[in-house]
């Protein structure tokens, strides 16, 4: 099969490797662009959230490249995530594309359906073989998460502008080419060593910001206007609330989600509201307790779970004395507007920190 999938940050090389291990031709999507978004927005319902539109644009690009199968996965609701797989399928079929659609619900929610879809994808390979390649993919995922965290730590301390991003891209290339278990292990060591060679000043004390919100706009740099890189270049160290390994543990292999942040959220929001809405509430508290200087909430425009979380931001911000910037993103959002808001937020955090140091002196 010629199989394509949506692009989401560092998940892309993992999907490519799994598909190739299963003997498929991977039609690996390029990082989305403004054209991808415009293409998706043209055919998506206006109310759809931006991840839906970007992924739809990506599918259209991949179908034009000859993909005959699309692999996707989605949440179970109660927000629109529960509808999006089917909606993507119908829109593409209405546009006249012929393809097979393999859609995964969370395995513990619909185990039989998950099994059937996995069976289609694995073809004649044994379950033992499939288990081995999933374990291998997870080990690669762990290295990629580690490299991202290293880049987030080094970037605000780098001595030469842009050297972290350059090192990170080279490290990602090494990892992309590593396909077997031993190759992944040795490429992982080389990639980490490469990142450590980026010259940086470890005595700097950058501002620290937690990134929270909806998964796609957190993980896909195109969707968030390369926010991590922008902040790093403004001298800010970031840490996201979601990395792919934690998402796998909390949301794919469990139905409970990240219980740490959900428990913290309980006094403010005692139930799940879809997506990572409840987590966003708990994550603000977590970052405040861990001494972060601020939190940025990323939300697709009209994202219901994040709107619910946002309604609690003023209270949380006051109770935990932490500034929170919410950025709603849609296809009309402009890069310059985001940059201006980030600069203002960084100034605000900087002033707060200077004031608290003066008071403490
Ligand atoms: S979590 Fe938000 S962006 Fe994602 S499908 Fe639900 S409403 Fe849309």
C-alpha cells in the first residue's frame, strides 16, 4: 500500500519507519505550509478547527502524490475530535478521491475496532513482529523527545544565534536515517553528543515558560508559528505539557489521561471536557508550583476544551500568581501579531521577575 498520514512534529519519522517496517510505501508528508493550510481551509467546513484544516490539506497533497491509503487517529470526543476522522473521509470521497482510510480510535475505548484496523495495516506480518517494531518506534520516540528538550534548554543559552536549531535539524536527520534498533541506539548517542557541542552559556538564567493547550498546535511547529524557536531566540526556556512519549503513556495506553495535572485541576474543573482542556487547567498550576515565570496556552480558534480552560485562566492566574497568555490560532492569524504578543509577554515576565528579585533583596 502507498500510505500517507498527517504531519505532526517529530511523529512524522516514526510513522514513516513503522509503515516501511510493515512493507508499505510511506508517502511521507512534508512539513505543512501556508499552501497546505489554504488547501485544507478551502475544502473544510468553516467551523472546523485549524488542526482539521491543516491535516485535510496534507491529505490532499499526499493523495496527489499517489497515496492510496490514509492512516489517521482521533480522540473520542466529547469535542469535535470524535467526528473528524469520518468528516475527513467524506470530504475527500466527495472530492472524488479513491483511497482506503484506516482510522484508529483510542485502543482502550474501542479495542475490537482498533484490532481490526491494526490487522489491516500489519498485513501478513505476525503480531510478535508488530510488537517488536512498536517497541523500536517507542525507543526512537524517546530519543526524539529527549533531543527536543535539549534544544529547548540550550536555545536560550546559545552563544551563536540559530546554532541550536541547526544542530537540532542535523540531529533529527541522523535519527530519521536510523531504522534498526542498534542504529537508533548509536544515532541517539551521536545526536545527543551533537547537541551538547552547540556552544552555550550555562550561567544564564533564562525566563521559563510552560506551553499548554491542544495537542496538535503544541506539537506541530507550523501550526504554532514556530513559537518554541521564537521564544528561545528571545531568551526564554520552554517546556511543553505534551511530548509524544507522555502522550503515548497517558492518552493511548490509558483512558485516564495525565492524572497528575487532572488531579491538580479538580478544585477548578472536576470533569473531562474533551481534548486536553482539563489538563490545561492542572498544567497551569503545575508550572506555577514549579517556579515557572509564565504559561502560554495554545488553542485552535473555537476549540471547545481550551475555551473551557481559558474561562478559568483569570482565577488560576490570580490564585497562583502566574501570568498566562492565551493564543487562539486560525488561518487568519498573522505571524507579526504573534511575535508582538510574545515580545510583550516576555517583557511582562521579565519585569515581574526583576521586581520580585528587588523585593527579595
Ligand atoms: S480538541 Fe479542540 S481543536 Fe481538537 S478537535 Fe477538539 S475542539 Fe477541535
